[in-house]
């Protein structure tokens, strides 16, 4: 392993090289990597092969720290509604050939806004957002 693949940072978190990350594809309103929106927290854990830890059904949130993701669930039925990816060590996200994780918000925000405006079949009441 090259000494440049993993760089320890002051906050004791490692930045994982793109070469060492799973490559996931985002399909708007359908899936993120191996997950289909609408799955249960147990389904997500089974796909990851990682136990559920920190699950709080009152907050509809479950972290999967080993995989570098957090998952969020609908209040009505506790099914998967959103996935947050750790930009330093989570999966590399792609949409239509564009790398989404680990990029500067100033590069990605204008592209996301343009894509959100052009998405077809956007369910009512839903929106696309990015946070940094």
C-alpha cells in the first residue's frame, strides 16, 4: 500500500483513496449503491454485512460507521429515505459518470442545482440537496 493512500488528519479520521472505496451509483428516487429506497434498517444492515448500531427509531437515523454512511428512514413506515456518505472515507458516489463524493461544494452545487431542475418524475414534496 502506498504511503499516500491513507492520510491521518488532525481529527483522527482517515481519508481513503478513491481506489480503496466501493464505487456506488445514485439513481434519483430509486437507489443509492446497493440500497433501494424503501428498505428497512435490517435490510440495509444485511446488504452491508454490518450490524445496526446507534439505531434510534424516534430519530429515524442509523449510522454505519465502518461503511462510512448514515441512513435515514421515513417516519411513517421506517423505510429507507436517504443516505449520507462520508466524503473522506465512505463509498465514491457517481451519477451519470460524474463523481459526487469528495468534491468541493463550489464545484458540485451548480451542477446539482441544474440536475435537480431537469429530473423527470420527481415525486411531489421531494427535493435533491447536498450538504458539506
